[in-house]
């Protein structure tokens, strides 16, 4: 049994859905459970419609819904064959429900996290239905399972945490037996509380759903099908020309995901690691490319650095102790405040009199700063980026930092950190310097490649 997860671009259009259908059909004998994201850009549009409605732009919101309805009908129905009439009814019913919800939001003039999840969930509910019908029309035995009856979460709407015990039990008792009979198709990203309220796992969360489902059905493999050939040595949106990494360890991949490699949602690997299930990154446009294989132990690699990940839109907070020295308990007070606001810190560096740290979530930053100022001086700098070298051999290879600094000689590096795991070396630079920084580091560390590991 395997899990095959397809991201938004992999199901964005009728052509894309046809490609996915062929890919799954060729692997039907592995008994796949297919996990799918909303059709490309749908989640953004749904949330935009919700916001428009709640801020009094009812007609604009309904027009957006109409546009999505048209897209889903056009692209969804064209592959449903004899099932088109049935699917048409389902799609229209979902959009009628959405119309009512949007009208309701415009009356109330308020958008709660719970309503956001109700609206956002429509994308995956529809894409999974559409895919299940396309599979059936292509002659496969396929069955749609509503993820909200399987993937249980707490009620932290928009960022819900899975209730693993309940979810794994349901997966084992219902989804695993169903997948013995037919291809199961489920929406990623969405779940429900035990009381039945719809939740989502946070943006990009379909990867996480795939891993949870993989762990729960005890899959032999979790395949993440996306729009790139695998994990690359650099983020292709920052610099082109990165090389495919064929084999990478769970630890390395987790570090890459955490430091911005969008190709994998950061929480994805935990369930896979716990049950030791290999994760593959594959390209739905080029299914013959072997992709990236993520396992406990990666292939031995001559190159110390496996990839460079980056995270943009980073804010630095400099927190100075008002006393001359960092008094006992200073750090604890700082971290307690971030903890209370559920705001995570990516990087920290300290000197005798100050602490600098980076954030990518500015939601509560004003409140946090107000509390910090009660016992310290705080300054904030926006517009930064983290650049992170990742590779298990970094810890055993002397001179990596030296080489990096030489390359970055003329750049203003704002912060440096090497994680306790010693498999990353991170720098904070101005966002304006990001591209050049990555290009320079890439040229330094990837000019001579180990062919066993890189393409
Ligand atoms: P999906 O919709 O399939 O989940 P995402 O857009 O979430 O796809 O993730 C795939 C994207 O991740 C790629 O198109 C690429 O731009 C980006 N990405 C960032 N860093 C990397 C990297 N190191 N290797 C591969 N892709 C990366
Ligand atoms: N559709 C959701 C999003 O756009 C989840 C996902 O694609 O992973 O964030
Ligand atoms: Mg994604």
C-alpha cells in the first residue's frame, strides 16, 4: 500500500488531472491511497472571497466564487465521462453551500478562524471528489473518503493539530480495508474536530495529511507528487539551475523544510520518521524522473552540503537588556512571551548584552514587543532572509564556515547560526542580497558534484 499526494499545480486543470489519472492507473497494483490538494490557486481565492465578504464587498466575493465554480465545472466535468451528471450535481451543491456561507459572512461582517476553515475546506472537498470521478471514468475502482471523517484534530482552527491516536485508529479500521478494495481518494489539508467541526492543518498542509495517512495505514511509501523533479540543491524560485538531490536523510529534509524549502511542509516528516516510511518527491509532469528519496540513512555523499534553503520575509528582533549584563532569567522571560503568543523563533544569537532572534510570523509582533519593552530595549528590522546550508556531513567537515565566509566576504551578514544538530549552517542577510548570496554559495558548494547523489 502506498500514499500518493498530488499538490495544487498537479490538479490545476483538466490536462493536469488527466496526467494524474494516468500516473495513478499505472500504479493501481500498489493499492494507492490518493491525497489531493485543492486545484491550483483555489485556496487563495477561497480565502480572498471570505475576506472580501467579511469586509463588505459581497458582490466581489460572490463573483470570485462564480469564477471558481466555472473553473471546477469546466475542468472537473470534462474527465468524468458517464459520471458527469452526478459530479455536476455535487459540484453545484458545494458552490451553493459556499454562496450561502459567503453571504452570511457579508452580513456578519466578521471572519473567524472557524469560518475561514469552513470556506478553505471547499477546495480539497471538491478536488478529491473530482479526482475520484476521473479515476472511475478511466476504469479504475475508486472511492472517495471525506477526510473530515478520518483525520481528527484539535480546535485550533487554521492551524489545527492532529489527534494522532483517534486518527490512526480510524485510518487503520476504515481506510486501510477500503484501500484493499479500491483506490481511495481523500482531500489533504482538511480534518475535523471530534465534534465534527471542519478544521485545516495550516497552509501547505496536504503534505502533512499524506504523511499522517501513510503512517495510519502503514504504507510502504509516501509519494509527494509536485511540479519539480525532486528536492533541488537550491530553491528554483530564487536561482535556476539547481541539481536534483537523489537521496537525502529524514534529518536533512526536515531541516530543509523548516528553513523554507516549500517543496515539503515542515511537519510532514514526523509521522514518516516515527514509522520509518520512505518519502519520495516526484514530478507529476515528468513521472519517469526518479525524484528524491528521503530515508533514515541517505546514500553516502562526497559533498558536505546537500542543499541551500531560504526563507524570505524574515524579521529580526534585537532585544537588549536594560541592565548591562544578561541577568539570570532574562532568556526565560523572553521565550515565555513568544510561547504565550504561539510565535516560533527560527534563529537566535546572543551576546553579553543582547539577544537577536528571527521570526517569520508577524501576527502578534506588536503585542510581543510591548511586553518585551517592559524589561528590555527592543528594535525590529524587516526585510531579511535566512539562507541555510544543509547537509549531514557539515558536522564532520572542517572549513565549511570558512568557505562560506570567503564567498560572502562583501555581504553584510546580520546573524549566523549552526543548529545543535550540526547539519545546518544558517545566515541572515538582507532580502535584497538574497539572490546573490544563494548564487555565490551554490557556485562554491555545487561545482563538483558526487554523481551518486546529484543529477
Ligand atoms: P505543491 O502544490 O505540489 O504542494 P509547492 O508549491 O507547495 O507544491 O512546492 C513545490 C515548490 O517548492 C516548487 O515549485 C519550488 O518552487 C519550491 N521549492 C523551494 N525550495 C525547493 C527546493 N530546494 N527543491 C525543490 N523545490 C523547492
Ligand atoms: N490547499 C492548501 C494550501 O494551498 C493545502 C496544500 O496545498 O497543501 O495551502
Ligand atoms: Mg505544498
